[in-house]
């Protein structure tokens, strides 16, 4: 794959140029609950409005949900760790699972801006969570990246 001046492949540059960044207005919380409470998490979260995520790993269950939903549910759990508030960013473009470098380009640019991310992917889309205090900087950085990709394509 040919690399362009931004250090991003041409195919990823095209995808970024077509991407709409959706910044969700709600505060989100990231939670770690003990592995033994995974069934309870699935049961309690099944009726929540999107966006939420439950990820199982051998040692824990990580949960991402709206902060207000977590406040309502956290009394049901013991031994949890929580962090927030975060803002959720969705890259509103359907990405083929074979795409290489899309999230790397995003995370590299945000890292250059000093913004830490918590990345999540669904089958069709990528999402990141950014500390609420960094959300404005992250949004500006991402919009600039997308505009640079659009400009780069129009110059080729």
C-alpha cells in the first residue's frame, strides 16, 4: 500500500474522508466487575438504550454504559472499579473487518494531541471513549484529521 504524506495509507485516508464523527451527548462510565457477576450484568443491561457494552475476559467483565444508568445499577454489584465521566465518539462509517489501520490513524492523531482513548469496536463500526475533559480537544483533532484527508484526496 502506498503511504501518503500524513503517514496514513491511501485506503485509510479515503475511509477517514468519508467518516462522520458522532459525539454522543451523554456521560459514560467504564466499569470493571468481578467475573462471577457477568450474568447479572447481562440481565440488568439488556433493556438499556444504546450505547452499552459488556466485554468478558478471563479475569473480569468490563462494562461501558451511560453514567446515569450506572448510577441506577451500581448498587447491584460489589467489588467493582469505575472511571468516568467519558464521552463516546462513534465513527459513523461501516468498516469491513479486513480494514487495516483505521483505528491506528485515529489513535495516533489523538495521542499526538495528548488525548487518551478507550477503544471499542462492534461488527460494523469503531467507537472510542475519551475523558469528558478532553472531549472538545478530541473532537477538534478528529475533525481536523478528516478534513486533512478530504483535502489530500482532492489534491491527488
